[in-house]
C-alpha cells in the first residue's frame, strides 16, 4: 500500500519529466523513465499504465520518438483516475 501511495504521489512529476524529455527529443531520458516506471507499474499490477510506459521505453530505446506525444496523451488520460 505504501508503494502504491508513493508511486501515485510521484506520478504527475514523472509524467511531466517524460513530456519534457519528449519535447527536448531526449531519447535516453524517455527510455530510462519509461523503463523505470514500467517496472514500478508492473510491480503494482497496474498493467494498463505499464503498457504505456513500455511503449515509451521502446520509443526511447529505438531513438524514435514519433508518436510519443500520442502515447503520453493516452497515459495522462489513463492516470487521471490515480491522480484525482
């Protein structure tokens, strides 16, 4: 329960960090954040979010951020229930 609270408490900042990295075309940062958050979401059994983070991780890994903003828009929408 504490891990979930911590994950949710940091979620908005983490999403904003990814958005900034995408805006700056920082593939390495998108990869690292995506990888880390995918693992955290998976550990907490939040599979829907884990899939979005995995998509971002792969975009960063492949050095191609095309479509990353679309994934982020879906991710922000999916996270609304956790953030509110």
